[in-house]
């Protein structure tokens, strides 16, 4: 028997039926992977450990995209909540000192072209909001919320409601002319006082209130939106900052806070 015959006989395994089975120890990597497709494993070259794999699965699936979207939305929601929490916490610290670092003297122009200052509202409590007339959603929503607060107070606490003045300050003086604000004011509560001014006047007031203002989404034709802080500042009859109300607060909650602030004796 020659050497080749010996090798062939040694590579065969007897079968129960009397035949032989070819062991074929030198299957190619592709063939080995194919024979193991049913097990969900692939053998590495050289007889190493098997590696699990997913059969017929593309790199991206709809469920994975959905999960990514949920995660992104959760992050945005967390950011907004955290921002409001920090603002409320900071405002609480400021108010508790009795000497608020937010606010101060200011001067603007009302819809009749008259000069209006912080001293013009002496003896009144203010609900002060910064926005702009071309705001598509946030500003109208916040102003309608303030209107509901005023109406609720007129029903439940009319004497308190008489002492409150809601004020809208434009952060877009370049486009919010007196005529533009007059048209804009028709859509909102008649108690609102609308104010604007020169860019310098508005910038100085926004800085004193730490209001963030920035152009956003400017188009080729020069149109744009304004990104700004969403806070309602509540001042007492002496012009001192008493509290602030963020976007997440409901009209009912704001009304209750106002009544509490206006009926609780202030300690020095």
C-alpha cells in the first residue's frame, strides 16, 4: 500500500452500515460558516472560538430608529426641565435675600408713543413678559396663559386682580414698531400694556433681567425668529421682584402663587 492510500484510509471513519464517512477537516471558512448557519455561530479561522452572529439582519432597523428617537426626545425634555429647575432655584435664592439681582430701572415707549419707566407702575403688581410680535407659538401661548390668570383672579379675587398689570416687552425692536404692536395687541387680553423702544433701551432692560435674546433661523430674505428666555417676572407694588413663573407652570398654579404673595405679610 502506497503512502497516498494510507492517508486516504486514515481520513475515513467507519459507519454503522459498513460504509465510511469523509471527515473533511479542511473545510473553507465560507463552507464552515454555511454549515453552522442554523446554530447562529461562526467558527474563526484556525479552529478558534465560535462567534455569534445575526442572520439576515441589516445594519439599521425601524425598531432601532424608533428607540433612538425616543432617547433623543427624552434628552431634550430632560434639558428643558433641568433648565427650568435651575432657573427656579436661582430665582428662589435671589428673592430670599430681599435684594434681587434681577431687574432695575428701565425706560421704554408704550403704544401711544409715551415714555414709560418702572416708576410708572408704582403701587401696582406687574406680570412682566419678554417676547416679540412675530413669535409663531411660544409667545402667544404664554400670553394667553397670563390672560387666563388675570381672568381667574377677577372671578375669585377681584380686588387682587385690580392691582395687577400684565406687561409685554418686545425683544425685537427692529420689527416691532408701534403700529405693528398695535395690530398685535388686538389678539390678546385688553389689560396688557405693550412696550417697545430703541435697540439700546431693549438691550439694557433685557440685560438687567438676564433675558437671553438671539436671532435664529434667519432666511435669505432677512426674515428670522428670536430665541429668548421664557419667564414671567412678578413684581410687587414697590417694583421689587417677588417671584417668577416658568413655562411649565399652569394658570391655576400661578394664580395661587400670586394670591399667596399678595396676601402674605412681607418680612424684612
